[in-house]
């Protein structure tokens, strides 16, 4: 792993001195994962060793209690050309389908005559923010919605448009919102709301284009679950903010929006799906109120919880390196399974490189022949493998059930699947 002074980038103007949500200056360091490369910058061979390293630290706002990165890598660097595709895994595709069906059933198929009846609206519409390759919108389109995506990355936006999912290639903010010139019954943001450098402009943009009785769906990694699962690898430069429901509500209220319901799903080891609308339009559900109480009871928004979390990560690092070292001593051939962004956080924090793993194995063909930033492991495409390893060190642990189901033949042959992060069942 290359990390010398020539590779380190820390521009003072990109260090925050006030909370991204509430503007408080009372920030305390909670988690320090060192200097790391931008995790989605998979390298061409001639780029290996030339990648930049940035601070990867989580600070905690002592006022609104929001965990957040203290350094911002420019959005143009992170989101213009990334290679992540949401349609690659069946698990995520199924999740997006379920979300679309739930939203349609709940808000557009109620009994005629009720106040919130929308069943007679033929032109129901949905806007997806950070729409990637259009996987989520594909399912809304199948339910009869007029769909539109906004996606900043070139390749996913092209894939979506080519597949018949209209997609605006742009960063979403208030200016972009106004340029759309219309309002939407549903706005969806999956894995988007914690990426935002222009956080408040985006929130104003959402308010601008959300219909009067519209529904804003926020799908986000739930920080309470990240802490419980020790899933620290979900901390990386693209994720500027880490939300519990309390933090989301604080942000929304600042912009005249408010939560009215939420529930936890197994996606990515524990994701929250929260529903919001214009402030005062809907009463909070009992389930939402119970989730707020649970956060309070478990001290999920306390600084001490994050201090303890950081201590546990050191022990986790020791245990993982011991396992890999012992396997190598026995002559085991070990491949990393998956090349997710979060895997780069884990490998760079643990110090995992070719000493421990031979290759990374991916389904996403756009990463063929690239190398992981920092650890410099070559990526092979799963279907092109000529032989299997003795052990798969599973970096894409959030797809555990799918991975185990798809690889029963290898398991029967004695291939071990080791999960460095094991999410608890919901």
C-alpha cells in the first residue's frame, strides 16, 4: 500500500469548521481511519501508486448529534466518472422492486374517496436522485409511472438513457430542480442523501419539485446499524454524512420538510427507508415515534457511543489480520470477493494488500483489469476465472445470502467464504 507524503492531499479549504447540518462549530473527532484513497477510484495499471490519499475522519456534532466527515473530496472527483452500477446484483434489484411496489400500493392504490386518494391519477410521476443505471426507475416505470432520473456519472446515465429510462446527466441541486420546470408525486433518493456537498441546496431543490401531497423517499445506511454491525467500511469519502433518524429530521425541518414514517430493511446490512413530505402535511406514525425512542434508549446519538465504536475497530483489525496471516502460513490461496468501495476502506485501514490476497473477483465487467486503490490488487471477472481459491475473503458482505446461495458448488468442494463483517439479523 502506497501512502507517502507525495500522495497525501489535504487542502485546508476542504476541511470543515462547522456542522454540515446545523452550522454548529462544536465538532469532536470520533473515528480516525487515517489517510485513504478515494475508494471508487479503481486504477488503470499505469495509475498504480499515483493515487491521492485524503483524510478519512468522522467528527461528531455536539449540537445536532450528526456524525460526518471533516474533509470533503470534490464531488466532481467522486461522482463524474465512477463505475458503480446498481443493477449488477439481484439482491439490490429485488430490493428496489419491493420499494416501488410498496410506494405504489401505499400512496397510489388506496380506496377511492379518501383524502389521500391518488388511484385515479394516470400521470403519476417519480424523480430519482442519483438514479445510477435506472434500476430503481425501471420498477416504477413498470407500475405505470412517468419516470425521470438525475445522475451525475457519465456511464450509468448513458446506460439508463439507452435502456429507455430518461435521465438528466447533472448534479442535483436547487438550480437543477428549477430547470426541470415541474413537480413530482414521488421523489426517491437511494444511497444519495449522505453524498451531498451541496446539502442545503439539494434540500431546497427537493422542496421545490415535490408535489403538495408528494412523498420523498430517503433510503440510507442507518448509522445505528453500522455501529451495531461494526460495519466501519461503509465510511468512505463519498459518504459525507452518517444518519440516524434524529439527524435526518433535524436537516429536513430546516427546509420545511418532515418525516412521517420509517422502517428498517436488511439492504446493505441495515438500511432505513424513511418517508417525508412538506412539514405539517402528515402526522408521524407510531413506528417512526418508536424508532426515535429506540435511538434515545440505545444512546445512538451520543458521542460516547462513537468513541467505543472506534475502540472496537482496533480489535477487529487485529482479529482479521491474524486470520489472514494464519491462512497464508498454511499456504492458502485467498481471493477477495467483490470490489466494492467499502472494501477499499476496510483493506486500507487493516493494511491488506497482496501479502494477504491474490486478486479481487468482481461481477461488474466495467472493472475488468483495474486495480484497487491503495491495496493495488488486480480485479478479475468472476465468470472468467480459471480456478477457485481456497478462501474467499468477502468484501461484498452485504450480499451474504446471495453469495452463499450462488456458490453452493464451491462450498461443497471445500472453498471457505470468510465474512469480515457479519451483520446481525434484523
